[in-house]
C-alpha cells in the first residue's frame, strides 16, 4: 500500500477535508482503490455528544458511526459508504492503549506515548487499508500543524515516512491570505507552517495553497525557495463557486499525475467527465429561484450564524436543486425568535400564527431539521403548524417530524397539552415518547453512542406519497416497499395514539421492519400539496450525483406551486 498524509496549516476550516476528498476522487477516477481515514484531536470517542455549534454537524454513517463532517465529504466525493474504520479520535486511541495495558498486553512495559500511541495510530491506518483492499490510504490529520493536541499524529507520519521510504507522501494544505490593505497574497504564514512541519521531521511533498485567487508564478517561486520544494509542487486551490469544482482545478494542475509518479505507480488519466457535467449543472443559469425557510436551533454562535451546524442538510438541498435545475435561497430562522414572536402576538391578543409569519415571512418551502431538547422546540412546532395551515410544502427531519406530530395533535385533534416526554414528562398526551430500550441508557447517563443509530429498514405503504417518491427514484428494495434510512434518535412516535392520528387525517406512511415504529408521516394530497416528516435522516445519504428522493420531491412540489 501507498500512503498520503494530508495536514493543515495557519487556520482551521480552510477546506482540508474537501481537498483530501478531491484527491481521493481523482485517484479513484484513475482506477486506484482508495481508503480515506480522518484523525481527530479531541478526546471524545465520537462526534455524537459534541454540540454542533462547537464542531459542526456530526456526520451519520450507515453503521451508526457519528463522525466528523469530513467523513461526509468522503462519501459524497467517492460515492462510497464510510464507517467506524474511517474515523478515529485521540480518545479512541488512548482508550485502546489503556485497555490493552489493563489486559497486560504490553508484558509489563512502561506504556508511553511513543511508541505505543503512535503504533496504535499506524495500526488504524493499515487496518482501514487492508479492510478496503486499498492501493492508497489517504490520511487526513485533524487541526493544524503546531497544535499540541495532534503532535502524535505527526510523529506517526514521520515514523511511517522512515519505515516505508518511497511509499509515503505528505501534502500540506495551507492558507495564503490577501490582506485588503496590501492587495497581494502573502506567503509568510504558510512558510512558517512548513517550518513547523520541518521541526517535526516532516518535509511536505506538495503544498496546496488555499487563497482567494489563483497563485501567480512569483508566489510559487517564493514558496519553492523558502519551503525547499519545486515550483510545480505548489498547487493552487482558490476560492470557487462550489467545492465540487476543486477536483477539476487540481486535475488541471496535474496533481494526481505527480502524486502517482512520486509514489512509483502507473500514471492513468482519471475520468472526470461526470464531475464536469455536475459542475456545468451547478453553474447553469437558473430560470426559477425559490426560498426555503429552515427553522432550527443551532444557527447562532456569538454574533455570527453558523452554516456547519446543518452542513449535510444544506448539501442535500443543493444536490436536489442542481438536479431539478432551480435556484434555492435558504433563510435561516432561529427557533427561539419564532417562540418570542408567537408569545408577543398572543400577548397582543392576536393569533400565534401571526407571530410566526412576522419572523418567517412567506417562504416557498419550510424545513424543521434535527434537534434535541426544550430550547426552541415551541418555535419549531409553531413553524410546522404554520406550514400545515398555510399549505406551504414542509419537510420534517427527525425532530422536525416529531414536532409536526405534536403540532397536529394540538391543532387538529385538539389535545392542547400534547408534547414529547423529552420536554414535558407530565403531559397527558405523550404523542412522542422515549423508546423502551433507551430508558436504561438514560438512567445510567450513558449518552454516547447509545441512540438508535445507523441504517434501519422500513416498509413504505403503497398508495402513499412516500411510496410514490421512493418508487419514482428507484429507492425501493422490493415491490412491497422496503427502503432504508439512517437514524439518530432516542424518542419515537407513540403507537398508542396511531388510530387517533389516522382518524384526524394524518397518514403513517412507513413503519420500521424491526420494531414497527412510525418512520414517515404525511398529509394526503387533497389536504396539503406536500407535508411529510421522516424519523430518518435522508440528508446524510444524499450525494451530488445521486440526490435523495425526498429532497427532490420536496423541491419539485415547491417548484410546481411557484
């Protein structure tokens, strides 16, 4: 096997993950088997217990792994499922080494960071390569060069470079700022970042410069001089209209060709034609633009709004919009502001729905996404009810499905106290309740990795909108309506109230095969143009060349009305 380490420099969030995914895409398109793996610095065992405002939207895999967003990039660029072998945290590494020490597997040695931690890191790299029968393993190192948290990852890189001479490359993705008052890109920050790598015993083979514009020849020469490199090994990665253009930009600079040459592998021309057609779709002029309001609770971070908290959702919307050929403008709405507006409207003796309209406006479509807990929940319920009342196409995702159920119970069935036991344990109408298997976990405060996670099969009822959608896009496993979605939840629709909802006009369109849980709810076409909630997470399965059916149908409904 060959190995490519990808590190970051100067600042986080510059696109190291999408760059690593783009390199993986080019090498796969050239006919090589690729195994990506991401190493995170934190001591959490996975990303499941991290506030999405802190580290972005955890990406949910088929096997239930709650991973970093970059794992989602690998899935989208490679069109392959990732899992637990592709995602490693420092917490996992330390736990494994400590567990082995407790089992006396080190034969009484004093267990130190080097070589035991670094050996475990190297074992994880080789393991994912073997399991995927990879020609090349691409190793993304979390954080940036110079952080104390990730120094052992760099030490593992140094050791592997010595042990496997000629089979290991190091690519450094670094930021090249252009200060507005100067008007020219400055290479010094990256020079210092490369010097940090040198101090760790690592000489990068390539520097990929993230900048506002393409690097000119002068900047390449400065890098080459001060970073001890050839000018052709300085690769430009400028700001682009879409991240899906990155592979094409790298390809034009012959990056995959130079990588294969340095690794001693046969140079093959990658097939990038499908990706070129995708980028053409993305850039094509859109004759129609629609507005979608997303009412969530994880947008705010200080005085700023954070897109990464719902990264997979935004990606799924984009994928579907490009396929259909319409422009989409998303309006980010803080659920707590909706709550406040509803309370104010009612205090002024107006209908609460007027308060919702004041904040949300008149969007063409509305989504209530993933979430937990009481904060902002009433605002999200009000939004779901607003969409139902005003016949606005609605898509509820996980919590968004549950809160739509609560809104229906209150407004249509007439149970004004209806709620989820997550937010009101004393409600007389617990239409959403804790799953029985989850009670023991909650009692022990065993929150990490204990939710209903990963892919679960469901039976979609014939004659429903959901069945029509999945069948149209070939997402049914059989003629009886079997399909599968990824899940990440503890609470569920309370089956004790199923008949009441069905009498009220709500359709339970899908149930899980294993436990008979309500998976999809919808309103009939005659009552609403598109009102659907799913307990699963279709956003995590959407890919640029394979948009998810539910997002395609949602946008088609909006486009038809528009």
